[in-house]
């Protein structure tokens, strides 16, 4: 079963976390990530963590939100295991 939805057919509800797919091209490394569609920004967004470090046995990182260009398909997240 293929649950991927083309962005040409439908966009996800605003701010709802979904899986995103973008093919590799000049603008993106491609692949699958999770993110959301931001209607105000008119694009798909995802979080990028950087500056990761372990301090007092705790993992820390700075997180920023960035547009993910080239998205062709999206999919609802699956239900968690019971």
C-alpha cells in the first residue's frame, strides 16, 4: 500500500507533523524527513539540530526551523505501537 500523497494533489493540514519526501537534486540532499506545512511561509518546514554536545550525561543541541525545498510527496505519520 502506498500512502504517499503528491503535493500537486493535496497539502497536509497546517502545522500537522507528517513525513516528507524530496528527491535528490541541486537544491536538496533528498530523502525522507518529518516536518509540517506552514501556510504563512508557503512551504514545508522541518527542524534542524546543530551544535550537539553531551553535558552532564545529557544530550543538548540547538534547534532551528528551516524550509525544506523540493518536497514532492507527504504522508501522515503512522499510529504508535500499542
